[in-house]
C-alpha cells in the first residue's frame, strides 16, 4: 500500500497532518520531500532529470549564448502558444 501524506516536523518527530491507516508498530518506509504541495512527482522527476543532464554537460552554454541562439529564431512563438491553448 502506498500513501502520500503531508506531515510537520515538530520537536524531532514527524507528525502527519491527517490520520494514517496503519496498525500499531507497523514498519513503513518514509521518503522526505520539502517541495511545495503544488509540485507533482512527475514535475520533480523532470526537473531532476534536467538537472542531471546539465551536470553531465562538458561545456554548458552561458545565458548570453542561449539568448543569442534564441534571438536568431525568426518570428514569434506567441501565435503558436495561443493556438495550442485553444479556448482556455
């Protein structure tokens, strides 16, 4: 069984914010994440993968190099973004 719960660290103890469906003395595995509640696990995995790819680069481009490369793209992406959004 997998449960995802929020807890507060208080006086050296993790205190769940909601009751847990566990039996007394049941052993569990805890994974601690201090990410904001609005960030999904999928989003975190994407960010972690991107961070790993950046760390593995031998010659990461500078922000100025990225800006220069993006500025060379003709036109504007705003029309594409608006079209993808549809009638939001």
